[in-house]
């Protein structure tokens, strides 16, 4: 078995063809204008413009309004299950407690509790909104919503 070395690898015979050589006479099929057509900016040497240039028309990226640096996709809102509240070791729950416990992200400002899972202990919610079903479960367990 012979070991092939990286510096000896070549394409299979006949699998590649010679690169197109423009401007090498009429016989090449790309003589004279070398495939550039006649006249105009793109036919001349150095005749290219910057990306996005639209021939003097106001470019698309300058026509669109600026939006600044505040992301339109920021997540201010989040949802919390009753089972997440059951797992917390504290009785008074607010947004800060949920952030410290890692239940919600640090950028979240508004939280809504919804009924998913069971709540069997007393909890007091402060500054959180609650669905109708979750409110019933919290109050049935002896908790309250402030």
C-alpha cells in the first residue's frame, strides 16, 4: 500500500480544463473586447464602483430610515409556570427574585404567571400579572397577589 502525500495530490486526468484566457486574439472567442462588450464604465479598466452604488440614484441603504441601536427584538416580557413558583424556596415572589433564581432572563421587566403544573404552598406575588386559572390556583393554595 502506497501512502499518498498531500503535496502529490492532483485532480483526475481530464476532470479539469484550462482557465479562460481573455484578450488573446480572435481564435479564443474572447478577443478584442474580451467579453466586456462595447463602451460604458464596466468595459474600462478600473471602471468599477463601490458596493451598493446605483448609478447616482439614492442607494437603498441610504433611502431606508435609521433605527438607532435599540434592538426591535428585545425580550421585555416572559412567562412563568406555577411549577416554577413551587420550586422556589421563598414565599414572596417578584421580578427580582425570579431573576436571581435564573427562572427569567436579566433583561425581562414584565412577567406573567400562567397555570401549568401544581402549586401546593402559599406564595405572595408582587408586581407580576397572573392568568385567571393561575390566580385561582394561587388563592386555593392560600397565596395572594399584590
